[in-house]
C-alpha cells in the first residue's frame, strides 16, 4: 500500500467545514524545517488534492500549519488582538506506508486533532 496524507478542517463554533483555510506542510529533518507545499481547503473543509501524495510520501516527521487566525477573521469570529489562536502547528510522525489523516476541529478558543481514517 502506498502512503499519503490528507486532512479535514471543521469549524465547530459555526458547525460547518472550514472553507478557505490555508495549510502548509513541512518535513522535519533534525533542526531543519523544509516547506513542501501550501494548499487551501475547499467548501468541504478538505484540500482538492492529497497534502502529501503517494509518489512523494516518505516515512518521517512532518508538520502541518493551519492558518486559523486568517480563517477566523475572514468569517467574522470576534476576538481580541492578537488572536488567541493564529497559527496552529501540528507535528507528527508517519512510520509506515499507509493513509494518514490529520483532521482539525477548530473554534476561536480551542482545537483538537487525532489520527483519523
């Protein structure tokens, strides 16, 4: 089986997918943080393509950075300045060639993630 990475962002405060959120993917190699790609979520809160497609997949440490502050501001979520949540980095490892799904459940004052399917 080929490995690949996907995500899904849900706005739990509004009860809908988080459309239009920018997400960046980095590969972590020691102290180096290598930018691999930037994508934006679609109307379903997913990216139109896999964040890390099978031909580019390699086991290792990665980081997704969700631009939550820009998203929250675009949808009028009230909040102080600076925002409580702005950039949300999630660093994780992928050890095997499998489908890794890293969803984000977001509100203006909290978030959660897990390894999905």
